[in-house]
C-alpha cells in the first residue's frame, strides 16, 4: 500500500519545503511560500515548522462527512446523477472575504471540528455507501496534500473515483503529484483580475491560470470551473468576456464553466445576493465566446442548469438544481439526435441519487 495508516498521531513529514538562514524554513507547496520559525504555522494553519522541518499536522483529521449529488461540487459532466462522499479539514491557503465555509476554513480548533478518518476507512465507507467518488471539498485539499494523495490511493484500490474542489493555488512541482491522484477537479476561477485576487482573496491570479492549463493539457483529470459572481466585484460584462475568451483559447471549448450565485457571508455581508439575470448574462457571454457547456448555479434555472447539444441544440441532460430529468445521450456519450460527442465522463444511464444530502458518521 502506498498510503499511510493513521494512528493517534496526526503529524506527518512533508517534502515541499527548504531551509533558510537564521533557522527559518520556507514552505514550497503553494505560491504563498510561507516562511516559518520553529513552532510557527503557515497561513493555511495545517502546515507547521517542527524540529526544523515542515510537517502536516492535520493528517487523518476530517469533518463535514456527507453524501451529496456530484452536481453539488459542481461537476455536471462527471458521472451525472451519481453520489459522492464529501469531506474537508480545517484551514485554507487563501483568505477569501466571501468564504461560505469559513467555520471550517478559518478554524483554529482542528480537534473540535474533526474526527479521525484514515485513508483506508474513507475508502471503505465510500464503497459501502455505493458512492461513485469521494470529494475533497469545503476547504482546499491542496493544503492537506499528503493526506489527499493517500486517500486517493486507498480509494482507487476500492474502485472509487477522487474529486478535488480547489482554488488551484499550488506550486508547479507538488501539483504534478497532486493531480496525478485526482480523477476530476472543479477549480474556482474566482475572478479574472489580479486586483480581485489580491484584495479579496489574498492571492494572485496567474498561478491559478497556470494550474488550469496544467490540468487541461498535462493530465487526464476531468476539469470544470466555477466562478462565484459577486455584484460589483467580478461580474462586469467586460471581465466575463475576457475570462471566457481566455478559457476557450487556453483550455478549449469543452471545459464546462459554472457561474454561481453569491450569498452574503463571512466578511462580505454588506453585498446583496447575485441577481439571476447576472448569471444568465454571464452564461450567454460564455456561449457567445464559444464555451460549449456553460451553467448557472445556486439557483433554480432549468435552461441554465441543463446540458444542451452545442451542434443541434437538443436537450441532453435536464437539470433543475441537483435533480436530473430528461437524458438525451446514447451509450457512446453522443447526442441521440445528431450524434455529436459530448465531452465528459458518463455511464450508459445517469445515476439516480437525486438532490438528497445524507450526513454520515464515521465509526472506528
């Protein structure tokens, strides 16, 4: 087995770091490159300088276990209708002011929020529950790199797929190892200006664009993107035009794009929810620029949530939020009307998990 067995010790060695002068060490996992002295933690909170090395101190500690529809991740072209076991950990390597999982990502009490969950146990539970996949979500799996890779290895032995919901904020060397373990990813493309990333998220845009291109062109990982549209912040037609043109030019027209509604949370409670008209406008801009699969999210929108044939306009996968309806694909993932191949991963028939949310308790 290539993964570790978890005991009562949740601290494991890492390899993406190097020593600096004056007793400090630099973390080389993500573009933040946190520099730490003995005992200090990086911004992510789960990587710490101990004994002159960077350690992951949250290995095997997870929370929020729940079986969801895969469409909730959101992934619309990765085994539609199937179920996914979702979980996360404490911490995050960005500082988004609009974070909707801030109770976990900003937590500094991992033992309170988390339960022991070895890679073996997570794989067993996923298989027992009939989940097609397991998802690292709620916070960014990049920060628990070693744990995520070990969980993926255990899941593959059980025939369970691995999904990463991530901001893509990771350095080039560790991302090779990370995405080699991941079957599908939804990357948050939070905006298309560096100013937004810097002021609102505490990061930069360029590393995310690099990660998107790496996933699309250098891996077999299925890729979709999500942009949470925040009124007055990242929802202008000009920015959406540039973003969607970039996606088509650099990632290709087959990468599904999700435009989701913002709801006031964390440190951005003074901004109202996203109007449905904004999502519809964003979707139309994407389609006009050549994106074949553009979706609206976090709202009831049958047209915007469904998959349509980009060649003949036939309804292929009907969706209302997380509920599937009409299915217009044949066994070869082609449009039944015109034969156009639809990009993605599909079974001969869709799953029937539906819009349920099923909390799970892991037992020893």
